[in-house]
């Protein structure tokens, strides 16, 4: 890289030499710089750091030319191919070698028999050849021919036969007296005597290795004899082409040929990088093949999986930048067989749910499939116990960690399923269709107001600053059939369902462009419970296990089952596995596990969100909420934070289950915040934790609040430690988890808590 600084120009101004000097002058200047730097001590020092400088005067201006070498031109590591330093590549090579060793060991009896057979053929052929040479058996054919000719012509004198016999006897005698014959016989008898002697002295086990050379020679002779006959023979099988072999280029070539992808015998893949071990006990190969594209491979994916003898879900084919550069991934176990904990459990701080997205699920390679609010108008469908609740749990917990998002939930059934989110819910209602209708009216007006604000700024879509100012609205309608089914006996309910459908359709069409997003979850949409007009505007689809093909098509779109998407074939034990159809195409994906029933993991994430939002004054009740405030003005009742008891029933204005109180309950979240503020040490003394808690809530944890003197640290530790113990026990009561203070002596005697134990008590998976 070349930089030019003009010292006569204002400070820091950089001139571009390419605009002021012709190419030949620039080349000359750089060459002069190199020559000068080689001849000076300062230049040598610069060269060692990869810098070349030259000062010169051009047109009366002092110029400095500085050339910086990049890292690729320095260091011995640049000479080593990346494939030799990649641990994943070596891990795969180790698997291939281990499989080959096991495969050949298992086939060793077959190999021994084949070697013995081939050696026997070689021994027989060589003995026959040796006997023919020593006995001059080639004369036998000549003698037989002489006899036939004499008989044919009626000769009485058979002198030719006698002459040939005499010549045969003489030639045979000469051959048997040759030096090579004598030396061979001597060597053979000596070898046999040595082998017998070894067997007599040390046993047959020690004699066998001595036979290996003669077995090897006879093996080679047998192979030569079979080649002479034109017979095909195989002694050692190819381990890389076995059905259970790790993926290699040979196995992949064989599979593609078997699947009919290759139409010519000379077609084969060319690896662009070494095959490497990959996610979920998988292996990945990157390759190109003449005339083969990702589309062609995807069309043959079922045949390829069959050729590799694995289910189709166990392979994955993707493009690496171009249609002809292909990434092929395969695993030897079901990639969706086990739950995977949500990355949100180990995440600290807020997230950007709009641009970065929410890690809601993982694909067959084990990679997170991000759910971005910027493109979220989604329909989630699935039968009972198919995993809809877990999909929504990932979505709500992730959205709660984005401080800009106001979450509003309306559910038709099971209010307790969402009550854990109540502290961060701007609106949560249970079976309140009239109130939902008013909410949707207010949201439609809000969408119009947002559009006008953006228009006045000359923008059609909101920027990050706009979203900060306006906020983000996420509306979730769970068990939507209870609100939107127009096939009920009640005409009034049907009319209200039609009204709600029209309003939701308006939000689905116009909301995404101004930061208002909609998610509808339903069990069985096949009976017309949700109008097709609304479904058509929900471009993101997530189909979990459904009852039949009609339900699958209703969620994913007409004809989806015919294109190979079959959520009706998902097994009950695979929940929450499903097919997500969106901007990236169709993805087989399984929602992350956030276990609320046994581990309280959702509550832990929500407590963290409450803490973050509370610090910024963004909890319900801490900041103005025009929509919920308008609902209160219209009805005199509120459903912020789920109403009075957090279960979705409206409460008198000002009497909802506020999030501020919920923030005080989670002492574990407070402890984690203290650890985080102290740069996450592995352990902290009780006195240190109390000091941190006092900074966060002096009314509860300061010495004065605990009734002890500030200059009496021993009493503060004793009384405060007891109160902390009670708060922890109260929070963990009924969860099955415990957290105890422990002592240690390193660095002096101390008593306190370990970070990993606090995390475990909070239900967070270990790092």
C-alpha cells in the first residue's frame, strides 16, 4: 500500500500520487525508495516492520512515499497451507484413518485367505515353470510333433525323435548344472532349514515372520500369473467406499454416480478445500464438478441420500457464492434428535432483533436460524404438542432483550403459558376480542402516524434512529382460531371474527414498513379458521407437525406438500421440529429449548430483560405507551403486564401487575448483574456482593436499610448475608435448585458465592 503525505498542505492532508505522476515516474519513485531503504540502517529497521519510506521533492513540494507490506508477505506461517493447520481437517483425516484401520482389521480373515490363495497360485506357477526349465519340457511338444509327422509320412526310421530326446537330455543336464540352479537350490534348502530351525527352537509363532518374504514373492508371482490369464482379482477392499465410511471424495463420487447426477464416466468432483469435520458430528466437503450446479444436486437430494444410505434430512447442500461451487454436508446421526439450549440463556446485554435477529431455532448443521423482525409477518401452525409455545417463547424472550420492542400478546387459550412474560408485556389479554378490536384500531392509526412522520422526513422506511424514536411494535395472536374463526354458530362472533381479520390484514400489509410486526399462531388452519386474504400477507411461515397434507398446505402455501415439504410426517417426539418458509427459502429447523416448567429458564431471561429495561426506564408503566394509554382511556381498564394478576384479565387503571415489582423479586438476576459489573470474576465475597446490591437498591441493601452501622463491616456481612440467604431461598422455593454460600482460603479466608453456581441456580446453562 502506498501513502503520500504533502507536508506543505494542511496537516493530515493526503495526496494521491497516481493523479500527479505518470506511471513510469511512480514506478521509478517506488524503486528509488526501495534502493534507499536497503542502504540505510533506518531503512533496514523499517524493512523489518514491513515499511518502506522515501522523502522527495516534486514540483517544489516535499512528498513522503510510504509502502506498507501486508501480513501475507511476512512470517513462516504464510508458507504453510491452511489445510495443514486446520484442526477440523485433521480431525476428519483421523476419522478416515480410524475407519480404514477398523474396516481392514474386520476384513483381515478374508484378506489372509485371498493372500494364501494368490500365493498358492504363484507357488504352483513357479514350481511348474522351474520343473519345465530343469526338465526341458518344451522338447515334449517337439517330440510329439516329430512322432505325428513320421507316422503321417510312413517313415520306419524314427531318428528325429531319438535325436530330440538326446538333445532334451543334454539340455536338461546342462541346466541342472548351471550356477544359478545350484545357487537357487542351495539358497532354498538353507532357507527351509533356517525356518525349521527357528520353529524348533522358538516355536511356530516365531517361524511365521520368517515366511513372510517367500509369501510376498509368491503373492507377486500369483498376481502376475492372474494378469497373464486376464483374470480380475481384488485382495484389499477400498475402505473409503464402504457404506459406513466417513465422507471422502471417492465415496461422494460413487454416490453421485449411483444417484444419476453424473451422466458421463469421466465426471468427478474436484475438492476446493480439504474435507473437514463440521457441526453436529458432521463433515463438510466443498467442491466443483463439471456441469453440476446446486440446483441439480438439490433435485437429486433424495437419490444422493439413498446412495449414501442415510435419511435425506442428514445431508445438506448449499451454494458457496456461485451455483457451481457447492458445500456438501453430511452427518451420521439425526441432527434434530436432541434439544439444544437457547443461546439467549448465555447472552448478556441487549440484542438487535431487527437487523441481527433472534436466535429462535437451529438448522440441520446446528447453525442458528435468525428470526429478524425486519421481515416478520409470520404464520405459525402446528398440532397440539407440536411446539408452537416453544417457538413463541424463543420469539418473546428474544424480543424482550431488544429495548425498542413493545410486545403485545392476545391469546385464546392457556393464559398461564404467557404469564411468565407479563413483566415486559406492554399488553397481554386473554379472550378479549372486543378489546383486541380496539387495540387493532389503535395500531392501524399508529401505522398511519408513523407513515406520515417518515414521509415528512422524506423516507419510506424507518432508519435506526426512527425506530429508536417511534419504537417497535410486535403483536402476537396465539390460538388465533378463537378470535378469527368465522364458522361458529354465533353470528355475532362470526361478524367480530371477520372484523378482526380485516384489521389484521391491514396491519400485515402496511405494518412491516414502519416497524409494526405481526405473528399469528394457530393449531389447525385447514378448516378455514383464518381467511386466505390474511394468510396471503403473512409471508413468513413456520409449519410444525400438523395433522395432514391439507393443514401443511394451509400453513406453507398451496402445493407445498407436492414440492417436498411434508410437516405432516414429523414425529411427535421430534417436536418442535418444523419447516420454516421465508426469504431464505424452505429450511428444516428445530426451535431452541427454553425450559420453563422444570428450570424456569424463560423467567430467568425475562428477569434479565426486566433489569435491562428497568435501568433505562423502558418497562411498562415507566414510559408513555400511547396505545395502552388509549385503551385505558376507552375502557377504564388496563392489560399492561397482563392486568392485575398477569393472566390477561383487564384490571382497573393503575392497578396492573407492574414490572417494577417483578424486577425486585429476581435476586439472582441482581447478583448476576453485580458479577457482570465486576467483570465477571469467578467468585465474590458476600460483603462485595452486598456493596454491589446496595449500589443498585440502597433502600433494601444499604447498611442503614439493614439496621447496622456503616463502620461495622462484620455486622453488615452477618445481617446482610442472612437477608441475602432468605431472598435466595424464597426465589428458589419450588424450583428444585439451590444456592449456598461457600468459603475459600486462597488470598485469605473469605465467604461468598461462585458465579457458575449463581448461573446454575438461575437456570442458565454452563458456559
